[in-house]
C-alpha cells in the first residue's frame, strides 16, 4: 500500500538516557549493569517505551525515572532475566508499567 512506519530501535550496552524519539530499547548488559534513564515525565505525556534485556548474563538492566519520579510508585524497575521486558507509559506526571514480561 506504499505506507511505512519507522520505529527507532537502538541497542544499548552502556547507560543511556531515553529520548522522545525512542520507542523500543534493546539492552545488552553482558559487560555490566546498564541503566536506562527516562526523560522528565512533564516532557513525555502519553509516551510509551518498551525496554528489553537481550543478553543472558547475570547483570541487571535498571529502568530509572527522572529525578524523584516513579514507575508504579517505585523508584526504578529492574530487568534481571534474558528477554525480560517492561512496557512503560507516562501520563505527564509519573510513569506506569503497562506490561512486564
């Protein structure tokens, strides 16, 4: 039909601050723990991120909201197992986990 959809899918292996252009963030923590920092909630109303740990190491991937913001009231979300995934949405004031796989 001639229509296409471009989605940014960065693969990260070091600490990274998500941008509003990101959608899915694949994380390889083989070399050590990795923190994905979310942007300020006030700048990300209705934004959805999917963060997925793609390696089998014992190193964790931490999804960390900006400053004192939370995800479902928690200061962060930790992905420990390979293929662990968290889908997170912002309402402009806080972040909410929609799905944890």
